[in-house]
C-alpha cells in the first residue's frame, strides 16, 4: 500500500496534469468518431483548460497537429506551443489512434518519463472547422490525473459554444471549477 501511494505521489509530481481525487467519470460512448483525421490537422488555439505543468505561466497557447508516418505506421505529430512573456516555447509529442475512427488517442511527450498505453486524449465534442473538446482521466485508489481542453480554430470562441462545451464536461461528471481561460490577447 505504501509503495502504491508513493508511486501515485511521484506520478502526480511529474504527470503534467491537474490532480484528480475520486473515481474518473465513465466516458464510454461519449468519445466521438473522427472519420477524416486529416480534417483535424492544423492549428488549434487553446481557449480553456485544466492547468498542467507544461503550460504554467504561458499564454497564447496553441497546438499544431500534422499527420506523419514512421516505421511503426501513421501518427500525429503534436506541437504544443505557448508564450512565456519573452519567447515561445514548445514541446513535441506523438499521438497514435489505436481504434480509428474513434477519437481516442495515445499521446506521449519525450519530456514525460511515463509512456501511456491507453488513450489519454479523448475527443468528447468536435466540429473540425470550429472547436474540439478533449478530456482524459486516470485514477488509482481514488487519486489520479485529469486533463481537459477547449480548443478553437480561431483565437476566440463564441461564449455560447464555450458554455455548451463546458456543459458537456459537467454532464459526464467533470467538475470544471478549476478550469482556466487561456489569454489569447496581444499575442506576438
């Protein structure tokens, strides 16, 4: 038991996530299909999120997705970028889609020592021309990590859409009280 608690503590310290206490919501049946993955590629601006380690202190955050392929097959190159007040900084990751067209991806970043083996980037709502809602949660003995982002093709998103996407999270049992707005104003 002590070893399990120690592993949980270390995992939270390096997981780049919002700590989660409780049982993760069941999102079975809530993940949308992505029948044309190429339509999801391109630049997505971060509108709201749970704070995570990489993005602390950053503004003007965006993600750029590019379809690629290597010896293990097709994947999505993930370039997460944010502005720290003086320069842009990025972290590069790799996303695979184990059961296409289901919008459930396994995303890993070289800076994180824990390589996921199950989907940790789940599309809960998607309009490839406007918005994406991503959620992930994992827990062990009631302690874990959760991630969530509202992304937009533009640096702003209509408040009515943000409200609707937030309601989607609430409907599956996600407490969005710790959701924060990403500053997308005056971006260089």
